[in-house]
């Protein structure tokens, strides 16, 4: 769960140490929707239409830093959420997030992404709440996406917005069970702009200039703990060794391609468990738990912070009963000092998260 706390600190640093001369705003949204059945194992938990409230506290940017001009003067801030999942086994969730908001269509379309922590009132319990196979822990990681058509300063500083939201809860297999939930909802609400009568002055965007940087080479060490995916499993450490090349396309985007080698104690324990639990099955207990993969990725850069997305394939995967061969990775990367950087990512197989990865890397 430290992953989410660090993510929040990284993003909120832009808020806490922002420049002077910024407008602040607040948004309040009511949402009502459905839990998406991404996994048939949670079908018994979808019994009604969840509803809740999202509160966003924003600091607007005006281009005082180069990255703000590149992204059309976004807003940064933090969000709070409450959700009633309308199911006696799931209960209610409360969340806190750091977020970034991006404007389109003459600043009437606002797309926002937030990452944070959530507290659930009814986690899995083997005696009292064994039907909740979505949340294995009381503290969850949570992600929010919102897309609103927003109209500001209609009456003084008061405006309104309406659109769609997606709210995700999971503990990334830090503790089993972990089927997770995703709520897709319609949302509507009001916004208020402080200092709405003050003249807004944007720093002009930089003129387009030629951009060229050489291919770079990177080494990373990833680690953390996860479970076997079996309810009641202990947590076990893992190590991943990654080497990749990257090619910057422009100040915002960099492409990546590389290879990695996986060592997982949880996978070793899973192989042993299958061999004992199903002695006449296909698993003998002698299978190799090591994996090797190749991946392609993209790095979206916000000053010293980057959003990492990668898609990989296990080229060496002798025990295929553990997960799919295709995997994906999503997370945040932060420059620490010159060519030294750190990252916090989630590696998944489709919608099934295998692990939260804490990484340290160096660029040559």
C-alpha cells in the first residue's frame, strides 16, 4: 500500500510547491452507475446500482513552467470520494487521491485521473464476510478517471459539469482475495472558481522547434511482495531484472523496448501448492518458476514525473498455469538525481494484478 502513498506525494508535490498567482477551484459531483463484471467471480456482488460523491480541489496552472504549456495548462490537486456499492458484502468505500486534470475543446472538456488510497467498511473475512472475494484487505489502492463537459463562471464563480466516471478498487494482490471492482457511472455536479473576477493571463505556448535525442539504455531492479492468488496465502518476495532502450520522440513522449527476467517466490509456492492439493493433476512440483519477457512501452513525461505504460510477452514461461503469457504494466516514474530514477508500477495479466513493483533504475 506504500505504492499509493508515494504516488500521492509525488503528484501533490506540484500542488504544495506550486507557483504564486494561481486560481483555485472546487468541484462536487454525484455519480450513479454499475459495477462492471470484468470477472465472473464477482457476479454475486453486483446486486444494485452503486452511487456516491466525488470532491475535487484544484489548482489551475498558467504556463509558468514548460510542462504546463505542453499540456495545455492542466490543473493539479487532490480528490475525496465516498461510494455506497449497494451490496451487503461490499459495503461502503472512502477514498483520497492526488490528481491531474487535462483540458480539451476550448477548455470545456476536462479529463481527470487520480491515484490514491481507499478504506472499505466490509473486507473479506473467512467467518463473517466470506462472500466478498473482491477486497481481501481493509485498505485498498484506488484509481479514478472522470471525463466531464465543464462550464465555469455561469453565475459569478459558480458553474456546472456532467459526464462519466470510472472508480477502481484493488489491493494488487498484496493480500488475497483480490478480484477488485470497477464502477462505471454517470456523474453531474457544480464547480466554483475562487478569484473568478481576476483577469487570467496564460504564458504563451513555446514555438515548435526541432527535437532530437539519442537512444538511451537503462537498467532497473524491481521488487516487492505478493501472494500466490490462493485465499489465505502468505506474502512472498520477488525480484525482476529489467534492461531496456528508450528513444525520446519529443519533450513529452518516449518509446521503450526491452527485456526482463522474473524470480518469484509466490510462483514457486503456487507450483508446490498445486502439486500437493492435486497430486494426480498436471503439476508435479518440479516445474521451473522462472520467467523471461520482452516488452514495448511508452513514457509520458510531466517535468520530473512520468506515466509508464508497457505491454509484454513471456518468451520463457515453462509453467503456464500460473498466468497468461501477455502482461501489462502501469505506474509512475520519478527522477531522483540526474540519471537515477525510481518507479512504482502495477504488473497485471489483463484485469488480474500480479504485483506492485517498487523499482530503482539508472540511465546510461
